[in-house]
């Protein structure tokens, strides 16, 4: 039996060109002015998911 794609995971994760799962960082939703410019620029970038999470993500997206 085929597995269905987990739609919530599909919206949160993108796959990079090399096959890594990229996710957004936490602490971005509000209180932007309280954060410094350096920390805010760090939060803007996507980050690679951990190896343990990547295993679960691959299963949910397949």
C-alpha cells in the first residue's frame, strides 16, 4: 500500500539541491525589535535538519 505525503511536513520543509532537508529556525514569529540585527540575520537563514529528524522527514514525505 502506498504512503500519503504528510502535507504539514511538506509545507515546513524544502529539499536542497544536494538532497538535504532545510527548515526554518524558531523564534521568528514576534518580538522582532527585541532581537539584535545579528541574531535576526541568523534567524533569517534556513538550516539543515538533524540526521535523526531527516530520517523521520524522509518517511513522512515519501
